[in-house]
C-alpha cells in the first residue's frame, strides 16, 4: 500500500508561503536597521524661533517645543514648522529640524512648505468673497460658471462641491491626470476630467474630492473676471498679510522652499526618508499645490474667524456641518472640516483642515473660533500626523488661555 504524497504544486505553494512569512518581517527588520536616524537625541535638534515668545506665553511655547521635538525623534521626521495665534496675534512661531537633510539646513519660520489639500480653505475664502459680492450663489449649478464641465446624469451645485458631496472623484495617484499635466488656467485642468461621470447622485454621499475643488477654482476665475490666482493674491492673501503663500512652480523652485521627502518604506518615516520627486502641481489649482508657512496659515485662520475678511454670517455657513439628503450630518463644512477637540477639560468646537500631499498628511490648520485660537503645523515629509500634533499644541496653550 503506497503512502499518500503531497502533490508537487502544493509543496511549492507551501514553500512560497513559508518564504513570505519569513521574508516580510525580515524586510521590515532590514529597513528599520538600515534607516538613518535623523534626530538621535532631543538636545541636538536645531530650532529657530521667529522671535522670543512673550513672557505670557513663554512657558507654553517651551512645553509645545518639547512636544514638537519628541515628534521629530519619535517619528523620524526631517523638519517641522509650527505657529500659534491667539486673539489676532501670533504668540509663537518656530522651526524645528532640517529644511534640507542633505545639507543640514535648519527649518526657519519663514521656510515655505507644501500644504497639500489644506489649500482648499484658501479657495473657500475666495468663494466667500464672491458670494458676498453677489457674483456667486451656493445653490447655482456649477455649469453656470464652468460651462466646460458638461451636464452630468444629475445636477451638481457649488454648495455640494464645497461639501465634498458633489459626486466628483479623487485623483488616482497611480494614474494622475492632474499631476501628469501642465495647466495655465483652471479650465484647462477641468478638461482633463470633464468627461468622467459622477460617482453618485450629489447630496446623497460625502466623499473627499480633489476634482471638485479644481472645478471650484475655475468657478472663482469665471465669477471674479480675472485669473483665480490673481484674485486670491489681491483679495485674500494681501488683506490678511499672507506674504509667504505662493503657488508651487516645478520650473522655478522657490529659494525659501523646504525640501519635500517621502518615507522610503511602508508609508512610515521611521524606516527612513528619501527626497520626493518634484511633480507639476499646476493643474491642482485650488485643491492643492500651494506653498506656505505655519505663520501664514495662522494669519488666515485668525483672519477668517476674526471677521477680517468675511462677514460672520458667511463664516458661520461655511463652518456648519452639512447634511446629506436623508439628514445625516457629514462633518464637512464648506471648505472646512468641523469637529470637537479637548481643551482645558472641555470639548471645544473646531474648524480645521488637514493637508494631504502624495497620499500622506503634511499639514494641519486647526482653529478654535470660540477661543480665538489658531494652530498650524507643517512637515516636509508625507504621512506625518500633523492633526494630532496641532491638537496637542492647542491643549498646551489652552491650559493657560481662557476667556470669560
């Protein structure tokens, strides 16, 4: 009687599975062992303040600085730029780590970083101005401003696009029609995806969409009657003193720009980083592609919530969570994300927006309107948890800051 034998193909399969079981953990170990530790100790991290924090906030700034340094060492981040504003004044701004790892150039407070999709709040401010001037209406169909975008299987409005409920998709990083093209105007970017059908009936779902904000950029240009970037510079950036916020250019790199990095393995900088290839972000328009500083983002947040640019009723509409057709609250405002954060033992309403760049978070603008506070954190490596860091820094300043 012959003994039962395992078929050859099963043996090969088992061997293959065994090799994977051994190889995958081994790869993680190898990448961890060979990773360069960018900041081996807290004490050696370079840091450059914009100016000494005022005596009122010096203790909070010192504590927040330690949190920033711990993030650099714990997550192996190249650099960070942080700023905090309270009651219309920037009370602390400081750069940590390296703007360029290879040269050892430290992060200065005026270094410009990619802010990714945090750019959407800048575009929302432009729309707010045009609404107040009577040149746009939230419930107009988008084709009223962008006829290059053909009618779809359902109508879609400005409000729905601003709330990420317009049915337009997110760009596919594996086949990015925006990143692989060059555009002079928003309408040229719209033409790259104009023929695509909507993913769902607008107002019935909420899905984050970069294409929607490219469409809105084209609407701003049409309603303003001037190039959309010119409108932003004249009507948003200059009035708020945002002199360090510019559109990124592939052909003319900004001399004050921090070098961008990406984790070399598994989307985690603890396994090391490598410089990110310089993409053309001209077609991303108001969805992404801006360079800015933490201080400029704080100026923007304080300016919006302090009534320096938009009327309070406009801001209230933009910072109210939107509802889907069946009444479900989404957490998306109009260009903002609405949530609550812990501050001084209380749950406080926040309007914020994280910035995603190349599939990972690079920035966070957190505003606490009722407390008159804004916090911005920007990193020069993707997949950094800027949102959590911004909240922790807000908590530090919130321990001292209170309002009757």
